[in-house]
C-alpha cells in the first residue's frame, strides 16, 4: 500500500508498487471522467523554492482534475521563507492545512528533510541536481505505453549525461528490469559519471556501450532519450562548436532509426531536437509531458488512499 508514503527517490517504491501507479495512470488516461471527483475535498500544497513551469503546472492540473484543490507558492519570496523560516517549520505548518505536498528545492536532500517532519506525504518535485522522481515515473510509464513492457529494450541516452539528473534516475530505475541495454551517447567531457557505471550498470550486470556520434548507433535503439548539450559545461568553446551539432536530432538522423523507435525528452528543449522532427509519429516528448499529469494523478490518489 502506498497510502501515506512519501516519494523522495525513484527507488523508494518497488517495481510492483510502480506497476500499481502505472495501472491506475492508464485507467485515468483512458477514462478521465470516472476519476474527476475522487480527490474532492483534498488539498495539494505546492512548495516551489525555485522556478518551474512544467512540473508545477502538471502537479496542479493533476490535483484539479481529480476534483481537489491547490495551495502553495511558486517562489520563496512570496512565503515566510523570506523571513527565515526553516523547512522543518514550514512543512509542519503546511501539514496542518494540506493532504499532500509537492516540493521543489535547489538544495539536494531538502525534500527528504521535509518528509522527516511532515505528517502528510511529501513528493520530491526536484532537488537541485539530485533527483526528480516523478519525471522518472513519467519516463517509465511512457516507455511502458509505447513498448508494452519495461524489459527487453535498448535505450539510447544522448547529450549531457554527466550532469543530467533525469538520465541518472532513468538508468537507476531501469536497472531493475530484465534484459535492458543502454547506449550512452555524449562527448567525452559529458560522459556518464563513473559511479553510475560502477554502482548501477556493472553492479547489476547491465549491458552498455558508449558512443560519441548519434548517427553511429541510431539503428540499434528502441527508445532515444534526448537531453541538451550545454555550452557552459565545456572548458573551451572550440570543443563545444566541434561537438554540438552531433547531438541535434533532425529528420536525416531519424531516417536511420527503426520504424518503432520513439523519441523522449524531459523538456524544455533548446535546439537539440529540430522542429521538423515534431511531425514524425515517433516524436513522443509532448505526449510524454501529458503522461506526466496522469502519473501524478495516480501517484497522489494512491498516497491519499482514495478509491
């Protein structure tokens, strides 16, 4: 049972518990009217200590579509945080008013501290460069929808693999499924950190390979998970200029892919996916964003124990 449980890390829930959430998300996606009042009288508090558009709107839309209400703040200066109030005190007070909390914070571990002092479930909506578990749930749900399974799959992750929290979380979460292979596409400067390779991939005997050019591996992939290559991560501009176009997905590169290969992206994109790709039926990133709302609806319904 997930009632009353917080979600701080994608690994907090077992694969069986994730299936519970995905099954409910699938039902809600197909029959939204049947679930439009199940959280009537319930309140979500959104505590966003740093700016967010997609994640905050997704949580708020999720609760409103379940028939509940939303309170909260979208930046700390509009709250008592500006007066110096601690996270532990804020969460104790918010627990008196709301039934579930979604919290984004620039400091790693802040939602975990909040959960320690909270009387209601806390959902980590992103803590610095650390975790973004509901994005990971969204990614898994979307992969399951398009591939019918989370096993027997080759996933390409492309772009900034060194600093990208969504990539790290996805690799960790997928490590629990059978016959998953990763193809990691990035410049040397932005390779997956050694701890991910040692503690996740090799520890779990997961097949992986590394590549520097997207077009060299496109034909192998069942899923391509794009992230942007960030100019500020390079030590010199020459390396960035030399490599940046290798990581722009365009129609020519899509010709090399399987007919049933799907493209995902946590968004926002900058220039790493050309707009011409949007018309390709395999471009799934906007549907992925919508799936995030259904996953959050299912998650909160489970945490609140509503029927």
